[in-house]
């Protein structure tokens, strides 16, 4: 009888444990979105890292990356990020999770994290992710973007580059050509986060999925910066 009772308890506990695992995984993905929001806020808090309003005005998609880097001078990066796309009506999509990796920007020693923002200035560049991963600087010209503290570099020819790169590494000057790393679709994570079978193209360029409450602060911030 005791054995039967214990087996019954285990049978009841199993579904609950699975729900706990699912909730934990969902929360990890939510925290990734929240960390990307924090990265964008931190960039805009200081003139030496802040992205000018004129750049946001040209933005057709925004990528925010959080990567770990390990190695001496030139290391490998692995990490995650989000991409948001601007729709024809001027509204911004929900944050779509992506993966990121390879290479590094600048020279650093040891293990570190790298926070990077990519501004896509045309609609075609973001669509490269529909079919394959996007290699920064190879699939589209990428240059270091001008910052608020560098008003002399805030010129029209520069901000017309397909990809403007913003990183916190020292030594990057506006207009410098960059070839570094890749970003790729992460449809599995998006299915988990948004409880949908839609993939990156639909999430970016349709309104078929209702944003969950946890991602709205990032959407509101991007809408404020790039109306």
C-alpha cells in the first residue's frame, strides 16, 4: 500500500516538474530580452556610446547583441540577441530572438562580454536572415556608426551604409569598415517565448502574434527612440 501511495505521488509530481522546467526556460528567454533592453538604455545614457537621433530616423531594423568572448587578443564569441524591424505603418515588431557568434571587434585580453548594436538602414538586409545566417560586413557593408559625442561624423553619406555598428570597444572610429561575426535565426527559442509556431519572417513583418507583457518595455523604448 505504501509503495502504491508513493508511486501515485510521483505520478502527480512528474507533470509539475515538467511545468517548472518549462517555466524556467521561458524565464531565461525573457531575461535575454530584458538584458537587451538594458544594453540599449546603457548605450543611450552616455554621449560617447549613444546613437544619434539621425541614425535612429534611418533605422529599418535594430539588432542588440550580448556575447561572451574568450581568448587572447582575438577570441571566439557566443551569445544571443534580439532583432526588431520597422513595419510600413511605422510601428516596430516585437523583439525576435537570434543567436550570435564568431570573431570579435577590437583587441581584448581574456574573457569578457561584448555588447553590440547593429542598425540596419534598409529593409533588404534584415531579410537575409530569412534564408541564412547574416555575416556582419560580408553579406552587407558594415561600418562603425557615428555617436552623439562625434557630431562631426554625423553626416549623411556615412549613415547611409546598410549596417551601422555600435560597440563599446575603444579604438573604433566612425566610418571604419567592420567584418565580424554572424547572427542567425533562433526559431526554437521564439516558439518557446511566444508560444507560437510562427518563425522569424512572420514575427518581424506581421502582427499575427500578440507581444507578451515582458517584451513591451523594449518595444516602447525602440518606438520612442526611432518613431
